[in-house]
């Protein structure tokens, strides 16, 4: 014991933590068509906001105001979602949480944008700017709902693949043998 053979040093030098980038801007979480689709959502929402703001006169303005609120909210939320995917916030929150929030956000935004576009189409006075706002509203709601449907399809496909790989209650060979063997 005097030579230290029984007792070893229990602490090891602490490893240095990797340096984190302060900005952390990256596109590795959105590749290919997904990046283009995520960038298209705020663009379409912004165009809907712009054309809605250009409208000078309205007969029934409640539909226009509702559309303004929804399109502006959709624009800001889609920008926020894009920023989360492209910054270190993605790693901070975790992939599962970000995807879950994105899944439900796309459904809610798409549904409200579709309703707002229908209301605007029903209450519009027929000006060219109102029609353009309606068109971009329908395009934007289609972009949001298309992503929701794609994510839903991918999650269902993944869950069916997981079920087929691991069927429940399968017993191994040792579990099938009786406990008491007759001698």
C-alpha cells in the first residue's frame, strides 16, 4: 500500500470544452429543397402583406384587417422558424423539440392563412391589389400546409418502419423453454 499500488489517482485532468461560435449561422439543418421551401414561406407571406397594405379602399374592411393580422403574423413566425433552423438555437433546443414545434406551427399558420384568404376573397371589393393579396395568401397557406403534410407523411412512414423492425412481444429461444426441466 505504501507504493500506491492499491490506490490509483481517482481524478483525471478535465478536458477542455470545445469553443462555441457566437453567431453559429449554418444551413446544415436545412438542405436542398427544404431550405428553398423554408425561404419561400416568408417571401410569400411578405408579398401578401405588401399587397394587402397597398389596398386603398375597402367596402368591408374586417376581412382585410383579419388578413393583415394573419399574414403579418405568418411572416414573422416563418422568419423566426427559419432563424431557429439556421442558428445554434437548433442545437440548444434539440432536434425533436424544434421539429415538433415546427410541425404544429406549420399546421396552425397554414390553417389560419387559408381561412384569412377565404375571408378576404369573400369580403373584397375586387380591386387588383386585394386579388393579388388573396393569391399570395393562398400560395402561402399552400406552402405552410404542404410542409405540414410532408412532415406528417414522413413521421407516419418512420413509425411504420420502426414497428415492422421491432414487432412487440417477441420471445427469444431461452424464453420458450420451461423453468423446471424433468430429470
